[in-house]
C-alpha cells in the first residue's frame, strides 16, 4: 500500500529517512497542490508493480509446465544453438547420448559421442539449419550393446527475424519395433 505523508515540520533529513524506510513520498503542507499528482504517481506505480508480479508469476508457471513436460516426455528432447552446441537436454537424454544432460551443455556431439555417430548428427543438424526444414531420421546408436534405434525429428526454431537460431529435436527409442510407418506431409 502506498504511504504518503503530509507534514509541515518534517525537515529534509527526516523526510529522506522516512523514504529510505519505505514511504512512497511526502508532501509539505505549504505545497498541498502536489498531493494529487503524488497520489496519481503512487497509484500508477502500485498498479505497475501488481502487473509485474502477475507477469512474473505467469512466467514462473510457464517455466514449471515446460520443465514438467520436458522431463516426463517419453523420449529425448534437446535444443542446440546455431553452432550445434547443446543449450537444453531433458533428463531422458541420458538414455540417448549416455551422458548426464547438464554435463553436455555448451558441447557439440563430436565432443561427447563417437566420431562416426557425431558426423551423422552434424550432417542432419546442418541440413535442418541451412534449409530451415524438419528432418526425420532413424539413427542407429551403437553406444550400448545391442545398439539402439532412435526415430529422431529435428526442426529449426526460428527467431522473430525468420532465422533458424536454434535446432530442436525429439527422439524416441524404436529398438525392438518390428515395423512402423512415418507419414510426412
């Protein structure tokens, strides 16, 4: 609640101390014409603070939903920057790259995966970023025995200027699937 005090004898030092302790403003009795503008400003500031708190709460809720979704997704999700460095990996990524997700942030595939596999990933990553289109690929991951097969969809994440600034991807382990059909339109 805004606190504005009106005084005829407060003095400058006391006024400053009162403002430092949380008062919104003060008006001297000899200058009451300032009271209405000071009240309007205080109420406008209060409304702005309320809006800011609401916006921050909405952002917090959105981040919580995103985190919950990403970390319960029955597959791998990742985001790489335009230099192909990981900027996000969900918790399931450990089953895909066999490294802790946080340990991979800022790294490229060639820094954490065998050369042949990293090269295949680099090739499709560059295709997505250069052509700014979605790519579906079945990747054989020979990081464990027996090797895993992953159906991975990679897509450009476009910034407000129409440039592919990031590369997103989701992967689903299809090891053991006898057959499947991919419909692409």
